[in-house]
């Protein structure tokens, strides 16, 4: 069954998909983006399609089951939706562009923290603790990392230091 919960790495919160789609259909991209930022979540293609009423949860579940087969696993889900006739190519492009517009900025604290882990400057556990500190103590991720002593203020490069 398809769920709209965030991944286990993030706090349990629900993104109001219907509200996001309402904002998008009335060309209020800023409000839709703010909702996604507030919930720290970018909807998946299937979630956008269901929220807009373009696809049922059952249809998506069926497509994902078919997609999970060995032969089709490498095929993008969107392409499979078009091949199956559930979407047209222009509709797919439309929904993919909406999804792209809702992408978190590259300097978003979660992406910045992920980069620190990928670069070997923090462990995943340290990042999780720092993200928790950031929320609980109302500080920036940078401040949380420095306060824990995992990196020095000087140890953070200027491009990383600018991120809050």
C-alpha cells in the first residue's frame, strides 16, 4: 500500500499534498514550496499524481509492483506510467516539472549535512544528533556541530559556513 509518510530519517509529519496541489493548480508556487520546506519534504511523483486525483493509490501500487520486476526495475516509473497508458508524455513532463520546482535548495541544512557526511567530516550519527540539537535548541546546524566539538568554526570552509 502507498503511504505518504516521510522517510524514517525525518520526524513523523504529513505533508498536506492536497493543499500543495491546490497551490500549484492556482499557480501559487511560492506557497506550495513553503509547505514543502516547512515539512522538509519533496513529494514523489506518485504522491503528486494521487494528490491531484490523476492516479489512484491502487493504480500506483499496481505500477510499483510491475516496476519491481527484474526486467523493469531500471525503467523510470514515469516512463512506465506512460507506457501503461495511465499518463501521457506531456502529463508526465508537467508533473516532473512540478516535482522539480518543489526541490529543496542545495544549501538546505539536510543536504549540507549530508555533504559533510559524504565528505567524511561527520558520521551519520553525529549529523543526526546535530540535526536534533538544531531543532531542540533553536540553533543553526553549523552552531550545533561546533557546539558538540566535532568541527571548529575555522574548520568549516566559507561556502559551508554560510549555510544556516
